C-alpha cells in the first residue's frame, strides 16, 4: 500500500508557482511515491516530466478538460506518455454546464474517447465534487449516472470522499459499486464543523475501512488533496502521510 500514496498538486499551487523543483523535491524527501498533476505552472510538459522522472516521482493521472477529450485526444495521449501515465480524468464541470442535458452529453463524450483509447491501455475517469448530487438523471444523482457501473459505460470513478461526505452520503457505502472501476481515489478529511478541509486523521472521516476496501477492490493510487490548509500545506501533507503510513502498518499487521 505504501507505494500508492500521492499528492494532488492543487494542494501546493501557490508554492509550486514560486519554486516548483524545490517543492517536488520536498515531497519526494517526505516519502510520497507520486503526484497528480493540476497544471504545469509555467513549465513545458517535457521539462516537468523530466524533473519528475529525475526525482523518482510517479504521476497518478493528468487532468483533461472536456474539449480536449473531444477534439485533441492525440495530443493528450502524447502528454500522458511523457508523464508515463495511462490515466486521464475530467477534473471539473463549470457551473453553467451542471444540468441534465450537459451531464448526458459529457458522459457520451467521455465514453467515445475511452473507447478510442481503451485498446492502447489508457483509462478515463471522472473526478467529483458535491454539486453533482444537486442534479438527478433517471432517478439517480448526476454523479451516479456518470459513473454507472454497467458494461456499456467506460467512465471510471475517481471519487473524492470529502465531497461525498459534504453531500450527506456515506463515503464507504458510496464507493462500493465501483469495485475494480476506480484506479484512483481522492482522500480528503473534513473538520468537525462539517465544512473545513482537514489533514487526514484529524477530521471526522474514517479512512481505515475505505483503504481496506480499496486494497481489496483495485485502488492503485490514494491521492491526498487538501484544498485549503491552516498553515504551510507541506505541514498538512506531512500529517496526512504520517497517518497513511500508520494505517499501512496496521493493515500489514
């Protein structure tokens, strides 16, 4: 399990804009195995990929917007190859597109793209927030519609447990339908006020059963993201990593 811990770099967006190489070096020295990209921070993809390779940090997927999924797939795959990842994910849907018609259209685009690249080993996932629970399609939330675990749906899950909790759902129960359909999961804790973000193990989400389920059901990367931190994000990430390493010890006896 230990080699599956990665950081979503959005957590460190301000720090990366100041000194990207040093921040990535710090993450490696802390003991993280990988990162999930959230942009290139002024670097050319080739430069960033070379730096990550030099540091020995793996890439747990790259974000791709819906327009590129539809119209620029060849270039997207070239970038994925640079970063030695097979995972592409849609990270966000703009507010004006959060309606039934657009969710249906987006699922169609993602499926068409996934079918084109499946035989090459690439995968497409959808990353959620809580707003997907505000729209209903065919008697289910838009998120459950997007990720419907059926044979004719190629869209894989990239569940963020914080946003599931924020929407009033139980994270462990919510992820269970996506056994072996969720190579990457986002771990993010919720403070006791049911509102603020928190370092793992300091909030109200019980991660032990989530990770135990993940180990039995195909999770390849546990990606930690903390949108806002009370102080230095590196300190928050250290707390989260210490907690994950503790769970790892417990899991392995």
